[in-house]
């Protein structure tokens, strides 16, 4: 593993044994329908509640997991042991549906695509109303893989009043090098005809207003991933802007095996964010 520019890297050393802690998967896994007023429909989500939830009155933090292109709200359930992770880190895990190619954008010309609003507002409101949660950015993290990695950072940077921590696994953190791929142009127009849309809808260009300490950030990408260079560029941009973050490169490709490994580290990172006392 290569871990670069990681002021919190000691977290991994101190708590590495947590990754070896095996627990019974006693968490409750539910499929819920999130009402979306913006899209005039209900959107499914997997919600994983740890076993501890029913045994106390404690409000729990929430980790939102976003799926990649071509996937759906069940994708994460097939990649990682969500129940075990929810129990191990005592968090609620929410996996909302992001359609197969939304990139988690709100598209003004298409009322069927309001996935920025869905995740950053409607899903958060639904979860807070229906579960016992920490209802501040200190109790919310968001991450995802591929398209979902883009979506997680895109939404976190634009909604710092909602999310306090964010991550990306193999994320498309700059969509501009891929103008013909994954149906992006179908939603925001071609890069030739609408270059301004490509500039504003890519993660790396949403960094300008970020101040150090506003978001706890963790980014990782495999050495054999086609998104590796845009992740490296994002890492350099964060350094140049003086933003503390954890950045990891390690052997791996753009696949479920890599993301199943990544989520272990990222959940540990979010756990440390949740339990760290808020700055005064």
C-alpha cells in the first residue's frame, strides 16, 4: 500500500486490529422507499441498522454509500459485508439508488434526474425522520465507488452543511477526460457544445471554496485503475490548496474485490471522524 499526504495515517496503525475483529452479522437489513418530491416518485434504498440500535437510545452516525455506473441500490450488498461493518463500527449504512447513469447530478432539463437533491436532501431527511441519528454533519459521511466516488465528493463539496466526511474509491474525480463515456453527455450535453457544464459538474472544479478542516476526506484508487491519473490530479490539487486528507494507492483494479477492501479502511476513517470531539 502507498499512503501519501496522510496526516491521520497513525489512525490506521492504532486501530488496524479492528479490521481483524470478527463479529456476528446481527444487523438488520431493510429495503426502504424514499419519497422524492423533486422526481415525483419513490426511490429504493438499502438501510442497514446495527444490532446495537435496538439495545440503546443512542443516536447513531450514518454512512451513505453510492454505487457505480450500471449499478443500483443493491450493488454494495453484493460487494461488501454491510451488516458486519454496521455492527463493527456502530453506524447506520444507507445505500440509495442513483439510477444507472445519473452521476448524482440534478439535470434542469430532465425532471427524472434530481439525484443531487435526492441524496443530499431527501434521503438525509428520510433517514433522520425514521431512524435515531446524529442529525449534524458530524454524524454523516458519504462515499462510493466509480460513479459513486465522483458523486460522494461532488455532493459533499457542494453540501458541507450536510456531510462532515467524504470519501471516494476509484472515483471519476474529473469527468472531462472521458467525454464519450458512460452516458454523461446525455445529461449535460456534449463537451464541445456545453463545455461550461463539464467544468461545473466535475469534482475537481468544486474544490475552490473548500477550506482546510471543513471536510474529512479520504480518497483511494488502484494502481491498475483507468481513473488513477485523475485521482492523482485530485490529490495534488488538495495539496496545493492546503487541504488535509488521506490519499491511498495500492495494487488493484476497477472491481468489487478492490472496493470490498477499500470500504474497510474508509469505514475505519469515518469511525475516527465520528468519535473525535468536535473542534471548539
